[in-house]
C-alpha cells in the first residue's frame, strides 16, 4: 500500500528566507507525486507534479521539488518566501492506474515579517 | 486543468438531518472523487464516482451514509445522511484530468 510522510507538522520561516518542506513516500513502483497548497478556507491548489523524466520539477508561485528515488523523497523548496505563502502544504502520491491519491498529514507554514 | 465549483460553500445543520453537496466542473471528466477533511486533518478519500457506474467506496465509508450520484460527465452530488457532530468536516470534490487531480473549493459543514 502507498503512504506518505510529512515529518514536519509546522514550520515558521521569515519572509525572504528559503523554505524546504519534506515528503517521504512508500510505494512499490514508480509513483506519481504531487504537492498541493491549501490557503485558509480554500480548496487545494496544485503546485507541481512529477511523473517521470527530469527529477527537478518547477511549479507555480516559484516552488520547485526534487524527486530522489534512492531516498524515497520529494521535497518542496522555495528560495525566498512571501507572506502569501503562509498556508497548509500537502504532499500526495498516487499510482498511475487508478488515479487515487494518498495524502500526507500536511505541513503548516507560518511566515513572520 | 479544470475549474470546479461546489455548493453550498458552507452550512450549519442539525443532527439527524441530511445535506446534499453539489460539484460542477467546467469540462467533461470521467473520474470524480469525494474527500473528507476533518478539522486539522489531512484528506481522506470517501469514494470514486465514475459516470455510468456505481460509486466505489473506500474502507470505512458506506453508501447508506454517503450516497453519491453522477448523472453526467460534469456533475456529481454527495449526500451526508443522518448527520452527527462527527460529520463536521470540509468535503471536497476533485476531478482527474491527464493523470492529475484538481480540487473544488470545498464545503465546510458544521453539525450541531
């Protein structure tokens, strides 16, 4: 069975500082990997995804993520955070054959001025 | 991608009653999904709803409690039946487009 672990429940970062959110997955084959962001009171917005190919993927809002098969990780990064990046971030993994997703517990990001 | 709307956006209901949540997408899609997000928690898949077939429910969710309709390729409903305070959650629908799920804004349900 597939599973996702986001080790950090809450991260506080200063505006302008870099951000890295960790995601580890467990899946028997090559997974489909996703990062979503949920702002307060909102639905989920897709930030980026990885299916195959280049292991460094670029997303919206200046985010990027790197797939590392040897570490079963798909960490999300942003070089310089903005106050509007304060939100809940979810990593998700899915197989290619039935499109079901398993979500991590989420990481809450707080941005301080 | 896809643009998804949900109605209602939020509601406060009394225990023992039922609420039907609507999900509308701006393009025809084969697969739609319904999720529950309990307060402070992650998303849990309730069921997969494909047009023309019965919804497939995940472990722990049953049709009597969460009946789903999928009358066409752009619309689905989820009913939360005989509600209790434990059903207070955000309910989200999503659609699959080119191997990616896109989510609606969610319905925030409070049961008193």
